[in-house]
C-alpha cells in the first residue's frame, strides 16, 4: 500500500510556533483542532499550544493572504481546540468515545472542514486516523445504533463514505512510525482483546510533521521501548518475504543506525543530536514498514501486550533474539546481515541469539526463546497470523 499525497517535513522546533507554521501552510487556524497525548497537560504542552492557536485566531482574519481563495464559512461558534486521548491501549470503546466526543464538538460549532493535528505516540496517531473520518448527521445516527464491534466494522468498511478531514501527524516519541503508515491498531473487547487493524488506501495522513524536540521529555523506559519498536520495524522488513533487495539494504542501514544510536541515547536522554538522529531513524523505519508491513516479531508481540500488559516496543524486543536465530536457520545468509548490523562475528544462529540477548539485557530487556523439545504453540500461532505469514 503506497502513500499518496503524504507530505513529510522535518522541522525541528516547529511545535514552539505551530500556529505560525499552520498559517504559513494555508490552514485556517479557526478550523484547527489538536488531539494530544494525556501527559501533554502536566508537561505544559497542551496549554502552550492552546494559547498559540487562540492568539493566532484573534490576530488573524478569517482568510489570510496565504490561504486558498475559496474557503468554507468559518465555524458558527468557537470550540476548545485541544482534545486529549485516553491513556493505555487504544481499545474500540475508547476510540469510539473519543471519536463521538470530537465529532459532536465539531457539529455543535458548525465546523464542516476541520483540520486535525494529532501529537503523541502511536496510539494517539492511530486514534486520529479514525477521528478524521467525520460522519454526517444521518451517518452518525446509524453508527450510534451499533454496538462497539459493529461500530468498528462499519468504520472499517464505510469510512470512505464519510467526510475526510485534513490530518497532520506529529510523533512525540521516536519509534512507532504511525505518522507515515495507513494502519491503526485498535484492540478488541475486554473478553477477547484481539488486535485489529483499521486501514485503507485513503488512511494515510496528509502531512507527517517531525519535530524531534517533542521527544526530549520521553523517559528512559519510553525512549528504550520506542527505539526497540523502530528496530523491530527494520528487522521485520529484513526477514520479510515481501521485501526486495532495496528494502533489505535499507533495513540493514536503518537497523545498524538504531543499534549504534539507542544505547548512547539511553545514556544521554537530553542530547539533542542523538534525539534528532533517533527521530530520523524511526521515521525511516516507518517508511519501510509502510511498504513491507511487519512480520514475525510483531505477530509474537501482540499476546504479550494484550495478555501481559507489556508496552508494544518492549513486547517486540522480547522476541528479537529468538526470531533472529530462526531467520538465520531459514535463510543462512541472514547471519551475515545481522552480524553486520550488530558489528559482531557470531558463527551460528544460536551464538547470534545469545549475542543479541546480551545486547538487549544491557538495556534491561529480557529475551524469550522458542521451545526446543516440542513444537512451540506460540510460534505456530504467530506464523498463522497475517503478519507472521510475512516471515521468511
């Protein structure tokens, strides 16, 4: 699935003058709404952005010279430009509640052409990919009559019948790659907690705006887990049956960068150069999986997230060493690529897995292994999933 009309802009510090940037790009400020990660309130980011937008609205006429000449009518009443996503897993009920709340605000304000800017990690950006599909009154009433699972299925099957709002995605972490993919991960009901995907050819954002400064507030754990998520993207592209030579060459380059950068960054969380380099590597990894999709590491990670509550990147990392060894068994030339990525000289798949497990352990990440004595049901189940079928 290829991104169509997705503009990517690397703009360090843009969050400090976001309203000015939006106006320069021709967006009507009184139509701009922000969806933020919940911690943005205590960090002061939410209030700074609210002040930017409200001050810009008061200083700017309804149509600036930089805007297109044909603009829809302004909203009939003002709304708070800031909405907050829920913390934790993005479940169907959370996604639905947020969508309905924001859509109701837009309708109450007479906002027909909103511009949605989402700032946050993967769950926030994934949520925004649903929110941007704005149903009309009759469409909304039809959706409201459905239970949660049927609501999600209707969104998946009929979203292109709804109004498609402009969507800008700004990652506040470095790792998920969601800003440049057309996929949103949503988790099912509490009883089953299955991993679901919301996607479609028109589900890419319009703009991916990258400001590494947003990641400066990330903790050690969040930085580590997101960095390992990005590494998992590169590796899942490397041992992916859908990857071509160019994809694999890029996967080796990106993974090598992350392996070199991440331990240094974890020892210097405030280093702007390392933050920027990690941000760009994560973006590259996101572009890669937008082409190849993910593979076995991700398929194995989902039960760890749904059943054990592990953060997504950490859940992926638990399986990196084991899957690397399996990849070498299935494709012997793979050991040379992985030795190159980690700058090691492992002689066989088992030695490689041991080296990778030690590298992960130095960051406080344990590694899981497959059963040697009997068929491993976890591996068999993962290989039968859509993502697992992408594996070599």
